[in-house]
C-alpha cells in the first residue's frame, strides 16, 4: 500500500473529477491524504480519504490580489497563494512519508510542493491541457499588444514573486507556464484526445482518460420520478456563474407554456421566490443531481463548463452552449466543431434566439447523432479507472 498526497484548490470543476479517482485508489489499497478547502471536506471524506484543509478565505484573497485583467496577473495571483498553501500543507504533514503526489494542474502550488518534497508527481488536469507552445501563444499578445506601462509592472511583479519563491522555498520557476499549468512527469486529462484542441500535439506523458464520472453521493429520487418518460430540456449554468435571474426569466419566456418539460437548476445563491411566477411546465430547483437527470434529458442548455459538457456528451445529450467565462468559449467551440450542439452569446441573447436554437438542435437528428458518437468515445476512454491504471503504471 502506498501513501498518496493529493493537493487540490477550490471549485466544483476541479474537485468533482477527482472523486472517482480517489475512490478507485482507495479501493485498490492506497491511502490518500487529500488537501482542499473546507467546503469540500464532507464530499471527499465520503471517498475514504483523510481530508485536511487550508484557509479558503486567505487562499481566494491571495489569488484575487494578483489582479484579474490579464493572464499574467492571474499567474501572479497563483504565486501569491504559495504563502497560504505551502506552509499549511508542510505543517500538517510534518513527520509523515508519502510515496507520490497528485496535484491539480492549476491550483494548490502542486509543482512547487512536488519539488520541495522530492516526490514523483502526477498532474490532474480538469480543463483542456496546454503544451508550453500553445500556452505561450495565448500569453504572447499580452507582451506584444498591451501598452508597456501596463506590461512592465505586472512582469516585474512576476519576477519578484518567482525570486521570492526561490528564496523562501528553494524552488526554481522557469516560466509562467510552470505556474499556470503545473506540468508533471504524468498528466491525467479528463477528456479524449479527439475532443482536446490540438490533441495530436501532446506527447505520451499526457494520458487522455476521459471524463471521471462517479457518484456524487446525492439523492433526489423525487425529481427523477417526476421527469420519468418526459424527456425534459435541462438548463443549468453550473456552480460559479449561476446568479442569473434575468437569464432564468428569459428561459421562462422561451419555453414557458410549451409542450416541453423543463428542469431548471438555479444554484444555492438564488432564491426560487425571486423568480416570480414559474410556468407550470417548469421544475425549478436550487440543486439538481445532474448526472442522474442527464440520463433522461433530450437537450442540455449549459454554460459549457468542462464537467457539464462532458457529462452531457457522456450520456449522448446534444447541447446549446452559452459560455460565461474562462475556457468555456473554447469548449463551446469544440462542441460546435464536432456537431453536437450550437453556441450562443449571453450578452445579446433573446428568448426567441434561445427557443430557435433549442428547436434547431431538437429537430435536426445530426446533433443527437454527433453527441451519441462523442458519448461512445468518452465512455470507452475509461475515466477514473483508466486514470488509476495510468497512475499505477507510472509509480511502477
């Protein structure tokens, strides 16, 4: 039995794909110590892991203090989280031995901790992967197109932060790519090479294991009984950008009093009572067991987060994607490229456009066929079991 140190940050999108991986590691005899923020303690303890936490308020404050306008500012924010995460982890594992580390590909200073602890490292990549070249292409316009008086202080701060990390922790940082993507000798990517943009550019250290879809330890059998046989339209903006009362009302306008049953998930931060009158054909919930509902769904209207998109496609459900931020526009582009759905813009969206997009996807069988093909590819890729196979092969 090996002891595994697992480092993760916050957010559902980074945590959920690791649930199945941790359960599988433990079922095969590994002992897992899992670092995350307090909000995910209960969820991860149910996997059988020993959960330890760091201060999420300090973590978020440090990350945001780097700045939000440019990618290099976000990278500076990640460097600023080092003084929150690293001392906390080191203090809580003092005197313990680990055989290898698994770390998130973005949050949690994983690459730094792997080097400091001299552990074989596995990166857990819950978004699309980046090569050094593809990342440099994204970062380059900042240096070439942004005024020098903006670039210089941000770049100077990057240099002083990396010098500070070297001074304090004895670890070299070679590039912004290392901070943002936390490359490791083995990187698990929770998609297929086929869905990954530029998938052919990645070498054999990247293992495309497909989506890690496992039980979320939630029960809502009442909702499943309610929608049985009705093939609903399911609408969700995920867990981060879901305070969107105007959008939810737009959905009422688009689909209210139609022949469709519509399940609308609005998240925990919006009150159902704030939505006014709800059409009789709508079922509105603060929380929906998404993977269960998708198995009954004929169309998924989504923000295009990596997990949601994969879960929809995994069950062969065509998509209308309305990206909100981060990598969602790229994911929406991939969905449109493979023909499994259409992409809309939130800024100018009307009820009529939304209804027309839904009608287009529902009436043209090519969308469902493309989603079914991608679903088969995702299911074949192995998910969390394949991920653990790769980890075991890597650790030898």
